[in-house]
C-alpha cells in the first residue's frame, strides 16, 4: 500500500464508484482519502475504504450534492481476510 491509502479496518467498507466524465483532482480532498483515477473512456473511478456505513451514506450524499452522473456503485464490507 502507498502512504495515501489508509489501512483497512475490520468492518470497514471498500467502495468503487464510476462517474461519468473526469473529476477535477482538487476534489480529492472533498472525498476524504478516496482515490480518483481517470479512465481512457472519459470516466472517473473513485475508490478506497470507508470506516463504516455512515461514511458510505455520507459519500452518496456528497456525490448527489455534487451533481455528478453515477454510472455504477459497488460496496463490499471488508473482513479479517481482506486486511
């Protein structure tokens, strides 16, 4: 793992969100420790680990308030084996 990726905690949630268009890199701070990657097809992928379900719902609200077009949203709860 690199220094920007937090160590996943048991019970945390791994997320991957595909967003239409390229997000500006300054939004990296707005999405609290999540990584923004730009795909060649013109989409952005927001990924990383969130500490709990409340943070996941908070992210969904931020995305809604940002007015971005969601193409897909994946979330999975991390277990001890994922650490």
